[in-house]
C-alpha cells in the first residue's frame, strides 16, 4: 500500500492539473470523519439509502432473485461501516437464506470494526472479509461456484468519471455469471442548493476529511504540507450533475515530500482535484452499462426521491 500510495501521490501531484485519488481518504482518522459525515444534517445520501434498506427490505430481497435453500455470496464493494447492509443481512438471516457475506474494503481498520460489530449483532452470519482495492480484487470474484449478489452502495461509482465507470462495469460484468445481480446505489442528479452543502457542511467535517489526505501524506510519506495553507473548495456543475472537491493552495508555496525525494510547487489559487461525486439518472446509467451484459431489473427510490438503488441483472 505504501508503495502504491507513494506512486499515486507522485503521479497525481506531477499532473496538470494536480490530482490525488480519493481512495486514500480512508485511514483510521478518515474512517472516523466519514462516519461523522454520514450523520451530518447536510449529508442526505446516507439517510436516503438507509431508508431504502430499512423500509423496503422485503422487496429488495425479492429483487435479489435468490432462493433460501441455495447458497449464494453477498459481496459488498467498499463496505465501510455496513450500517445499511446490516438491515439486509438481518432480514436475510431471519428469512433463512443460506449465504456468505464478503465485505471488501481498502481500509483494514473499517473491516475489523465491521467484523466485530457483525459478530456481536449477528453471530450466525457467515462472513469472509477481504482487504484491498476492489479494482484489483475483481479477479478473486471468478473463483466461486455459488451465485453472487454484488452490493456497490454509497454512490461509490460516482467517484469515477463516466468513462472509467463504463470500463469498471464491463470488467465487473465479465467476472460475474449469468443470473448474478448487482445492487448499485447512486445519488440522483439534483439542484446545487441540495448537493453543495452535502460536500461543504457548516461544521467543517467534510473540510477536515478532505484535508486529512494531506496529513496522511505528511505522516506516511514525510510530506511537509501546512494544512492552514490549503482550503477545501467544492464545486458543483448542476447541468452535468458533477460535484468536485478540490484542495486549494492559499499561497505560492513549495512542498517537500521526503519519501519521494521531490518538491512540488503550488501557485496561489492552484487546486488539487481530490474527488468527483457524479450524480445520476436512469439515462446516464443506461449509457454506462450500454456495452455490458447488465440490464436494469428493478429500481428502488427513497420517499424524497433523492437517491436510487438499482438492481442490475447480469444476462
Ligand atoms: C463513501 S464510503 C461508503 C461506505 C458504504 N458503502 C456506505 O454506503 O455507507 C466508501 C468506502 O469504500 C472504501 N473504498 C473506497 N475506495 C475503495 C477501493 N478502491 N477499494 C476498496 N475500498 C474502497 C472506503 O474505505 C470506504 O469504506
């Protein structure tokens, strides 16, 4: 991980414009901050998806197309704290389904918490945790004879450009068997007055979450970022439905990163792109899956029409 991190930071900060991959937000401090973000009044995404998982659990289970007596794997990409999935797991167990839950996450810390939480709350659950980057772990998906349901929630897909989403969905579909299903949770395209506050809350938790990436570079790679000389600066392109989080340099400055043996120059106002959060509607999703064997089977919405959980069948 440290080598990957060093290479990705070197590559991202050498690019024009500068970028850093959002997957590195999630160290122990980042995991904690993200849990706080999910509780913020402005961050409607988690509450909307949670409502779908809590209030429509039976319909969701029906849409997964599994039979209780036939074992299957429930694989979750980027599982995080698993709080939404918990409703599904609990109901699947009480309905007598025979399944193994496989949460995949880049954060070892988050997986350890999740495992302990589920052991306590659902002692009968069969669980196999897999730590790593899910883009790299897709290969492992081939090695099972059981049918699979993949959960990809939290609008994680939205951290990719549409081009990369297409490639990812195509790769994922090739690892699946006809009849497998993917539950894709995505944030709906909507106006800036709702979206922007979700990435710029009044308590500054999202700012701290984004700036933590610089703290992580300082700690793990001997970086010399001064956090007070950067600010979190999110933007939202309402027409195209794309939110982008930047870290903006407040002064002209040179930053040494010891482990890379490099100095990076920043001009005042220069921005590092740290995350995109794409917003969707069904036509956008149809375009993304157009060249894949996925087809839209069932669509779940929350009561305020903010969010979608889409069940895709692998033909
Ligand atoms: C936005 S959180 C969503 C968590 C949860 N799925 C939810 O909906 O609440 C993203 C989670 O995905 C994980 N993650 C992000 N990029 C990843 C990657 N490339 N590979 C594996 N896990 C990743 C993070 O560690 C984090 O736990």
